[in-house]
C-alpha cells in the first residue's frame, strides 16, 4: 500500500499555518478538559470549573516542558549538549512521552497540594483525560509520515515517503488504537465501576508500558540510537519500569484499607 498523501497543513494564511499535528494536540487538550469536568462529577471530585481549566493549563505546561527535556536527556543528549539553544526549538519536533508523563506528575502534584485535593483520585482522572490525546497524537504522527514501523510483508504494510521503497508497519496506527482507544475504554470502565482511588492511574501506567513495549517490536528504532543491548529499543527500556510500577501499584491500591 502507498501512503495516503495527506497535506500536513490544514490551512495557511500568510506566514501562519494550521497543521494537522497541532490540531491533534488541540483536540487532545479539549478532550482532556471535557473529560476532567465529566469525571469530577462522576467520581464526586471537588473541582470547580476554574480549577479544571487551571489543572489542564498546568498539565499542558508539564507535557511540553517534561516531554522536551525527556527527549533531550533520553534520546539525544550529546547533540543538545553541543547545540543547547536547540533545546527550545520544540517546533522542530522531538518530544518524549515518558518525559511528558514525569512533567505532568510534577505539575499535578504541585496543583493538588496547593488546592488540597485528593492525590490518587486526581491522578485517576488525569490519566483518563490524557488517553484520548495519546491516540490523537499518534494519528498526527501518521499524517506527518513520521515514526514509521519496520519493514514488513503484511498486506497492510505502507510505503512511507522518506523511508525507502519497502513497505513498513503503520506502527503509529497500532499505537493510536492501543494507547488511545483501548486504554480509554479500560480506564473509563474502571471509573464507571468506581474503582478504588489509584487503580485507574496505576492501570494506565502498566498498560501503557505494556502496549509501548509490544509496539516497539514493529516500530523502527531511532536512527541515532538503534537497538540497545543488542535487541531492545530505548522505548522498551523506559517502558519496563512502568509495567513493574503499574502492576505493584494496582495490587497495593486494591489491597490497602480505605
């Protein structure tokens, strides 16, 4: 299959351009706002409308700062050490989910403590609100024809522009389905069943780590890193602690006393 030619720019007015990738981020943030508002009522969370907006704002800052610093530290520290000003050039790409997650955790903990809100329940709501955004982001990667998969012979393999003549796994769509759709459904079911505080959060951590670890077998490793330790990708190495932490956290939350 040939990659569908999708113009990454939706509309361009003079020097300003609205891109699909940016639109996916906007949709993710809008969905996060709506879900936080909905789940705060569903879980009897004492969040006012202005607090929802503030929480989303802090998390957006955490995603951008943490995601960029995570990419710099985890994926290409030598390059950015030689070109430090490029750290701020986020418009050129280069964001790390694992760094973004840490950034959101720091921002959310600060917000929760300053407003005296329940920590675990807030975390549960935040990960549910974030899951659709992960799916939108991977669709944005697909439209940009970036982060493609490894060479394959499966019937749905795609020839991506800039990736050579051989068909590759559309791994961005695999991640959109698992990290966006499946994860959202699982977390929402847990919220509807009034799962113990902390269970949705640690379920998110464990399942994202497992999904990312699995998809990395089909995703082309970063060119400047390749395979580490002979077979593992950086994404897999960063996901293993998530799987362990998530599994332990779910067990702890399920067994602890109220």
